[in-house]
C-alpha cells in the first residue's frame, strides 16, 4: 500500500499532458487477457486454481488505473467511454467480491483501502468539483472498514497499514464541506496516535 501511494504521489506531480507513463488501451487489454486466463483456469477447476490469482489481477490493474487518475482521464488510444476512475472502481469491486468469497480478510481490507483512496485520487484532478455526498459516504465506509481490520489484527504489527488507513479516513473527513471538517480530521488522527501509544 505504501509503495502504491508513493507511486500515486509521483504520478500526481507530473504534468497533465500525454506522456510515456500514460496507461494505454493496448496495456489494458493485456491485463484483461491475464484476468481472462485466470477466470478460465478457475472455471476448469470449479473455482479452485486461478480464482485467487484473478482477484489479485483485478486489484493490481485497479491500482495501475487509480494512480494515474489525477493526470489521465481515459486510456490512451481507446474508444472506451469509461474514465480511468470508473474502470478502476469496477476492478476494485470485482477484486473485493472475489476476496470476500475466498474469505481472505486481509485482501478485503486492502481492497477497501484502495477504493477509499480512489476517491482521493479523483480529488487531485485539476479543477475537480467537491465529492458528491453519496461518493464521500461510500469512500469513508471503505476507509473505515480497512481501519477496522488493521486494528483488529494488531495496530503495532501492521502499523504502516494502520496509519495509512487512518490517514485516508482523515483526508476524506477533510473533504466534507462543513467548517469543522479540518478539526474533525485532526481529531481523528489524534485518536489514532493515542491508540498506538497505548499499545506501545
């Protein structure tokens, strides 16, 4: 998760024009072929081999799309009507459902983290409007679900994930239009710090 966020910050620092880093239709199709291979293998094995690999493929392509959202609206050379954010959300949703069915709670928490972060990536688009209330509520729910897992499994053992998830919650709280949003976000981070100090 930390590496993915670092990549997002690096991409976000670049200009908005086309570049060699733009995600292309050709690259996306290669990912779709890999996902299809995993799904076909899973079907042949009655949901066994390939199912988990397919879920990870959906998650990974979602991340690749998500980190480019601030600087790239659609796939390079594509006629698809969906934006990168819409495609990323679709893949994250498929990964989440698959890992939930596989009862892999850790990966479910990771999916929740990235689904929350996607909303924040959208806010980094130049001239982006405020998040609609329903979108903000949904993103906060994902962020808090991720926090709940890391707290349950051990905030100290998974300190990096615990802190990153709490930061996402705070940043989303800050997106609220109310005047107290910043103080509420700081209060949330303060509460997370207290929890870590109590466990140390």
